[in-house]
C-alpha cells in the first residue's frame, strides 16, 4: 500500500495524467474508502479532476469490446464469387444482424456502415 501511495503522490504532482496514471489514482481513491473530496484534498488535486477521470475511464471501458474471438476466413469456390455460402450473425452494441446464406458481402458491409453511423 505504501508503494501505491508513493506512486499516487508522484502522479498527482504532475500537471498531465496519462490514462494509466489516472487509473492508478482512481483505483487508489476507490480502495481508500474516502470521499472523493477528502482523497483529492489529501493528495493536493481537485476533486473534479478525479471525477472527470472516473467518467472517462468508465466510458472507455463501455466502448471497449468485452472479448475477442478468433476468426478464420475460408474461401469457397462458387460460380458467383461475391456471394457468401454460409450465414452469419453479428451482435454488437445492443443490435443483432442475421444474414442468410447467399448474401453479397458488399451489401453486408453497407449494412454495417449504416449501423455504425447510427450508433454514434
């Protein structure tokens, strides 16, 4: 714990915090059991700076994918090479897209572009 206090003190003395620095400070505050105001006062920083980093880190975690899955692309011989022979299902940000076998890849790409633009 003393090492963490030293690290927090080193970080709070600087003007700029990287995301990694902010994570150390936010984690230390959460582990301290103190109010944000008393923690910030004890470390000589403004509570609103700590609060801003709490929000930014939460937003960063919400945007980050929860997991990655390995993908392997397999090309199959087809008279129309643009058509995909297997179906696909994609779940992301609260929406689900199911595409039946035989879809045209370019059409699917366009659907994804539209969904991404709408999610912003």
